[in-house]
């Protein structure tokens, strides 16, 4: 069965600057929140999926891994930011992270134990609620800079998704395909098919990416997530803000290049 996107992790050096830019683009952004392990985030909620703006906010809380801990979410994202900003992770919806971990292992991924964590969150009214997650990571040797994982939400939906945060002035509706640029595109595509996300990910060689969108960019990766499609109801409601932030019109799309938008390619298209 094909999987669905839960969220995208967009790593940024300056969380406040990213929040301001996404608000300028017409998004409603949730208040900042801190994880107990040194990273912090703010979210852009859509219908059943979201964008996570993530940064390292308390480096001293990031514990170094050892041989008993094969993968660490905060260490991975900290190290990602040491060489670039951009989309670091693709999170998929899950109702059972432990079962999904077994599927990932069968597809040939190196899979660490499921990672469980909890944190406090604020409602739009200012109340504090608890949210809890279980993550199963599907690591692959070709995707050291593009990790996929499942995210099981272990809390009531009303503790996380709020209508006040899901309404956006730019008419954003959903996330479309995730775009990956990789020198071994065929092998990467085969891996994504093996974990049932082939329909969500478009895997291209860098020259194919350039040909498709009609321009090159110095921050197009050769081995990672280039960016994502954003589906909007009315492209006129986002056009002026996107152009002010450096978007270009190419092949019928509005496109924010990674070099002007926190290392991430954003392809804006009408539903």
C-alpha cells in the first residue's frame, strides 16, 4: 500500500528568519517549540500533513552518539546544517512505527530502534497539551543526506492539528511530490519503490532537474532532497509574495530557487 506524507523537515540556520519568510509567503506559522534534545521548530499545518522548520537551538543538549546508538535525529540534523540548509528528511504517516521498521529492514535499509519522544505544545488559545511521537528511520547508504522515516502520532489529533493554523492567506492546500536530485537516481528510485513511497518522490539526476525546471542553481544537491511541490488553490494569492522573495516563473510554475529560500526548491502549482 502506498504511503502518505506526514511532514517535511526543512533545516535552517536561523529559525526566526525562516518563520518570517514563510509568513511573508502567506503561511500561518505555529509558535516556536523546543524539543528536549536540542532542536527547535515551528510548523506550517496543512490538511493532515505539515512542513517543519527545524533548527538547532540548544547545541549543548545534543548528546553525541556512540556505538549503541546508530542514529540520532538531533545529531543528524545538526551535522546536515554544518554543510548546508535545506530539506533534510521526509516523514511518512504511520499507525504502527514498529511494524513499519520491519518493512524498512526487508527493503534493505539500515534501521535503528524506534525512537519515542514527547514534548509540550501550545494550542492557539495558549493552553499546554502533550504531544508524543514514535519514529522509525529508513537509512540507506546512498541517502546519507536524505533520510526517510515514519512518524506515528501518539496523541489525540486535536492536540496537534488546529483549524486556526491550517488556514493560509496564500491558499496553500497540500504538499505534492518531493523532488530528489541524486547521482545514483535509478538506485534511489528503486529503494523508494521498495518502501512504498515511489509515487511521492520524483528522483532525478541533477541535469534532469535543470532540464525540467529550466534553470540551474548552485545549491541543487547531487545526493539529497532538492525540494518539494506546494499545491495552492489560487496561485494569484501567492504570486506577489513569492516574486518578492525571489521566485521565478518557469514552465507554468512559480519556483523559489534554493539559493534564495533557505536551500530548498519550492515549486508552486495550482491544484
